[in-house]
C-alpha cells in the first residue's frame, strides 16, 4: 500500500513538471488572438454601415463611436464631415492625426473597427434567385450566377455586366460574353468578384439599361448609378 502511494505521488510530480500551469500573462494573449481573428485585416477598406470607435486618450471629449453613412462620410466633433469610405483603418488614423493637428497639439488618436458588414455580392436580372449573397471566399462571375440559381430562359447572357464600385465613389462596368464562355468551356476570361460587386444579366434583346438594373433590385447602391 505504501509503495502504491509513493508511485502515485511520483507520477503526480512528473505530471506537474510536464504540464506547467498557465500564467496570468498567457491568458490575455489567448483572448487577443481570438479578437484579432474576428476582425478584418489591415487591408479592409471602409464602407457604409461600418462602425468606428475613435479614442483620444489625452482629450476624451473628442472620443466618438460613429457609423459610416451611405454617402461614405462620418461627422467628427469640432471638425465636421470627413469622407472615409474606401480607406483602411491605418490610413484613416493618419488622416485624423493630420486633421486634428489644426486644433490639437500633436494629437494622439486610435481607431477601432467595432462592427463591419460581411463581404457580399449582388446578382440581379434574369437569374432564378436574384438577391444579395454572402461572399465566404473567392467567387467568380460564373459561380455567382450559379449561386443565384442559374439563368432564366429569356436571359441575354451574351451581354452580362459586372458593376464594381471604385474607392473614389465612381463605378466601373465590365461586359462579359457569358454565353460564349460556357459554350467554349473556357473560363480563362471569368472574372473574380470583389466585395460589393453587382452581377447583372439583362433580358432578351438590346443593351443594358440602368433603369432595368434598378428595378431588378431596390438598392441604394444600384440607384446611385442613375444620378
């Protein structure tokens, strides 16, 4: 019995030496890694609906939690409106330091992205299930059409269009001959989508009319094309 107790005690000591207890310093590190994984990387570009937290450690009166408006602007305390859509968090931080230097001496400010819209793409026009879809990974034009249920019989897919919004607020439209692409079984000209892109498949004869795009999807993003 005594020998058994000695063996158990030795095993416990060996286990304690092999598996050290977690220190207080290690616990915050684990939380920090989890938090970093839940936020976009430093290359993420701000868009409308994103929520930002501005922190001025030495001038707390300027602290703000603000939302990027549909026009891409935020309203800063003491400075007024500032366009931020299309910029990254590091770029915005430098911009704020510059802007606030007009009223503060060597301002110190940090910017945290508290909430953001998950990447998405929109498919409109002559597809079976038009709408807004989450972009969980790399997605091409043809894949987006497939996700939206495929083409309708009256689709004019030889005149498909990809609308992409540029950081400056302008729009770029790229035409694709989806019919030829599928007929030739050649996806070399298939385009990779970027977050916020709009895939549009027109109907029947004629070219693409922006009014048809807008009527296919009641979205401010699309309606702004008509301005």
